[in-house]
């Protein structure tokens, strides 16, 4: 048994006046008391003073098989199993150092991450918990086809869902539109016919699996809502003729009616922020910079248009969770979940931004009875950061202490 005390606290849903003392025994939170509460004599306590204690962060969109280097996803198909295992281990360590105690992996290669998650269950490796999708289901030659999830028929869709259920995935990921990182795919158009997407969702729900849909395309988002997915990744609302490269992010077309429909559906949206800055686009690979130049697009324009769409979603009442697309490129390195929370905090209040990476993310990952809140009986996934997050959300980047399932980790 040990205890952690801080002058400031966020319990996963709201800020707590006067701070808290979190009492941990084994892998479980045994008590959450006021900051001045007494603890048992045999319970050592660490008082972090002017700091904030909160639940460990949940990054709801990562690619553990990607190493955070340039063109990371392009290199995944060439890794040996041992190389891939090393990449996944390093990715999890990076996440933990950034205060993340749970990740939702949405870009596995041929079930490597799913198999690793299963193998580690008998013995805790003191790394972030994994929620796993297996390879994303995609069309032939579609976005991330090299990860092993291509389907070419309705029978293949049924087989893919069945295989994921048999392997014990936690969620089914489907590529409902093309993607920025897969040449030859169209980010403005759906990848599946509506009835094929409906079949996938119905079959997954029939075996108790939620479905989250990658979609940059406005039509792909509309389809995903119509067939009843549980989550949408990116939700960029791109439409019309595709502009080349990153310049395509300017092709946004979301009507008020579309956003109201999305909000009314209750579907959770992961906008995959983190690294969304003019510097990110100014430091993009040369070919992308040339495309932006040819299209007459500035990095500032791309960022403003994206954040404007997210502001409109929030005004409509869309429910967000935080995910980073972690691992796909240097600006989206593993362990940068705090950056995504801070970016979202420019659109929503600090407490809501933090909830998207704690309680709301736990709900979306079906982990609400395990983590995401400072609550007795839940797993002891706890984060301590310097300063008062209610006053300065950027303090989330200053990690002092991470506890993962009751294990104190060095920072």
C-alpha cells in the first residue's frame, strides 16, 4: 500500500477543489480522499505539492507497429516479427513516458499486436494496457492495405469479422475512405458500398464488437453514421475533387445538418490531433511542401480550417475522445497524447479536454469499469504532472509520476 497526494486534482470528469490523496493497494485504487486526509501508519505517502493528480491518459488512436519515424507506416510491411516486436515495445515505453497508461491500437499488421496483447496477459509487463483492433478492414489496394486487412467481397467481409472475433479483438476498425498516407486512395470518397459497410457493422455488433470507422471523406462519414458505427476516426469532412497531398485538407465541406446528424447519433469522434501546427506542415516531406506550394496553400490555412471544423463539431454537440495517430510520423511520435489534449483545449474547456483522454476515452474503449477515473475499485492508473492543470493545460506535458496498474514507473 502507498499513497499519492497533490494540491490539485482532476478525477476524470471534473477538477477537485483542495486536491486529493489517492491510496493504492496492489493494482487497485483503494481510496480517493481529500488532500489533507490521514493515511494508515503503514502507508508511505508521496506529497507532490503544487502538482495535479489525475487518471493515466488513454490514447485512443495509435499504431504501435509504426516507429514514429518519417514514412513510418510505409516500412511496417518489411519488418521481421522480431523487429516488429521491438518497435511495439519501444512504442509502449514512449507512451508510458508521456503519461499514457492505456492505448487503443487501430493499425496492427497481421494481428501482431493482438497476439502480443494475449501473450502478456498472464504476466504484467508494466507497460500500457492495449485495446486492439487487428488489421483495419479495407478495400483491395485501399488505405493501409499492406497491413493485411483487404476484403474483396461480402463473403470476405464476413470472414474478416469472424476472424477478428475468434482472435479476440476489442474493436473492429474499418477504412471507410482513403487515407493521406496510402498513394492511390481517395480521401474524398468512400471505400465501401453502403450495404457492404452495413453488413460489416451488423456482423460485428452481432458478436458484441464495436466498430470504429476511419473516414476523411464527408460521404464516408455520412455512410458510417447511417450504418451505426460506434466511433469515427479523423472526421475531416473532405469532399469534391481531391487536391494533392496535404493540400487536400482544405477541401472541407460539412453542412450544419451533417454535423447535427453526427451529434444526434451519439457516435464518438476521435479527431486525431497532436502535432497539428503550422510547423508540422512546414516540416513535411519535400514532395508535400511542393504540393502545397503548387496549390497556393499555407500551413496556417490548413490548421485553421481543421480547427474550425472541430469547433463547429463541438458547437453541434459532438462527443470527442483523444487519439493521436501515434507512431505515423515524427510530429506524431508515441507519447504525445498531452499535445493532442492541449490542442483540443483551444476549442473546449480544460476539464472537457482532459475527460476526452480519461473518462470519455475509457467509455469509448469499454474500460469504464477498469480505468479512466480516480475511483475506488478501479485499476491504479494514475498520473501526476507539475502545476495546476485547471490554470494551465500545458502543464500536462510536465510528467512527474506515472503509476500503471499500481506499479510506480520512473520518469
